[in-house]
C-alpha cells in the first residue's frame, strides 16, 4: 500500500491510500485511513523518498 494523498471530508481528515492488489478491493483499488490517529501505525512506520535533481 502507498499513500498518494490526503484530504478532508466534512471535517474528517484522511490519508488516500492505493493498494497493490487490484481495483476490486476498496473504492476501485483505493481506501481512506483516518489522519491524525495513527491507525495501523500508518503515521509512525512511514517510509518516503525524495529524488535528487
């Protein structure tokens, strides 16, 4: 799974997540995790990368 964005739905903050399985799962292959509450350690166990120029 990878975080591809974030949003706010009527005051509820969320992370937009893409899965690696298929589009039959979740909302056409995407799901939302609540942001700011560290569900499934998503806000603690993140790994990211920045490309050099």
